[in-house]
C-alpha cells in the first residue's frame, strides 16, 4: 500500500463536524466538540427534527434529507460514492459535496468505462482544475478503481451489498453510539483492496455504508429514521 493510501480518513460519527458531514468515517459528521457533548438532533426552522450534523449548511440538510442513508443499488452511483469517499479522506464531506458537480464533469459522470480509458494527459488536466481536489494519488485511484470495477467477476452492487450487516441493529441515540469502523466495513475494505481498489480503508467504507443505506445511522427521533 502506498503512503497516499494511508492518509487519514474522516468524517465518521466521531470525525469532524466543525463542518457538518455525515456520521461515518468519511461522512459528514465530525465536530470540534467531543461526541458526548454534542446534541444528536436539532429541530430546524421548518419544525422538523434532523441529525444535528446537517444543521449548519443548506446543502448538508438537502443531502441528509434526500440522499444519506437511502439504499443505493445503482452500480454507477456506487462507484461514484466509492471514489468520492476516497477523495474525502482527510477532509470534511461538505468539501466534496460542494465540488461534486465538477467531479462529475471531470470524471465523465463516473461512468467506469469512460473513466477507465483516461490517460496521464487527463490526470495532468485534472491536476490543474481548481474546482476539484487536486491530489494525484486520488485522481489516479479513481481511474484504477474504474478498471478494477470493469474487471470484477460479479456486479459491483452485488459485491458491496454482500457486506451489508444483517439482522436488526439498535438505532443510535447519541454520537458515541456510531462506530467509525465495523467488522463489515473492515471485511469490505479487505476484499476491495484484494481486487485492486485504492483509498478504500475500513473507515472510508463504513462512511460509504452509511451514505448508501447499507446501514441506517440516522439518530433516533430524526424524521428520516427508519424511512
């Protein structure tokens, strides 16, 4: 594993919410405040109770209300999420969310076939694009992850969802109830790495599981809980 693959992976239920993110390794939740001191829920000006990480930014609130924790089975969308979670490592999720339109433009809508065909000339072009995260290792990983996706002997959706936890799990009520890593995210990370994927550490994969609805970490009392 290269040193770039070892960059710290953030947001998780305990990562960083100085800028809201989702709870999860690379998701939107970390905060400067200790988890035990943070409120799990906040009631917005619309009278709706939401996970508190979504409170301070309109785009975060939209993401929380419409995307985060919603079961996602579309292979292209799963590949996109995997790559963007990798770009988020070491950053807050809102940084990625605000740049997502530019990422989609630069990476051909995250079509694995188109991304797999990208060359060093494309890498150089993207390194000059201030609208995205200009990190060579992560840009190259996005391309190599597309090639790894095309080489799979099972659909990406089937592979990823085979690691989703089974059975009932207690809904989190406080920040301390949300893990940064789980046995399932560790196993998914290990399998993806075996298949040639990069920037897919266990913390990043737990954030992906949260974001794609493989686990539902909306706090008890959130209007999205169980929805």
